[in-house]
């Protein structure tokens, strides 16, 4: 079945994309052409919690309607709050630039930085509970994602007590890349820019 793509802009003051779609097996949310999350439950009204910005929706179904809205997280039930927890990405790549705050890795094809994915509560404080073992899915616009020890290529990590580490191996050419992370059953997403120099 042919895929349908539509663009939606989430304005400041909104944080939800609500899609009404029929006869579909998947709905994918993209930002700048990079997949953030994919919904494959067959749900006809998937909802994505996002930051303001421009997004693309890709589906094999028929899009009837797309709306943006504001979710009052503070008024959400405890279950809703659990589902809306946050992710954060950070790295040990040194930042030598005076202004941009972006970590740098030599563009030699083998140097790497270690990236840490953390689960946060709604106050952006790290969660260190034993039950925080979510699977976090990873994408990058460049370089290679490897496990923490550099043994295997990966596309996801499993949190242990709310935290997981992995490597981003540089390409053999200067480039600014972005690492994306998102969780199943939650619209929590995170982005981390890294520069190969």
C-alpha cells in the first residue's frame, strides 16, 4: 500500500500531535526526515507528545485529521505521568568551541565518544529505580552506534536503573550529526548534537 506523508507544525504552547488515521498498520513520526517514533498498534487515534517544531507523519493508512494540542502534564493521572517521563542524552565528548556547547570527536573513522541515556522524572531529575529498565531506541544522522564496549552495532539499549551507555564512532570526514533517542510506550524523546572535526 502506498505511503502517505503530511507535515504538521507544533506551535509554542502546544505539545501534542493527535492523528486520526484509518486502515493503517503503522504511523511514523519524523523530524527533519529522521524517524523519532513508530506506532504499530493499529490504533486509529495515535497521540504523540512532542516539543514545538515541524514534524512529518508517514503512514500506510488514510489520514483523516491531524490536530495539535496542549497536554497539562501537571494535571495528568499518575499513570499518565509515568508514561510521559523524559529522556536525556549526554556525552563525554570535549567541547572546545567558545559558544556552541557541542561535543567534538576526531573525524578519523575510529575515534568515539560515550553517550549516556538517562530517564528523568517530570522535574528533569534522574530516576535510579530498579524498575527503570525501559528499552530506548536510537538513531543517528551520521557515524556508527556501538555498544558500550565497542563490540556490536546497535539500534537500541536497555536501561539499567534508569541509565545506559553506548558509543558513537566518528565518520572519516568532518560532519555535524544528531543522535536521537525515543522510548516504547512513551513519547519521550531526546536529541544530542555531536561534531566530527
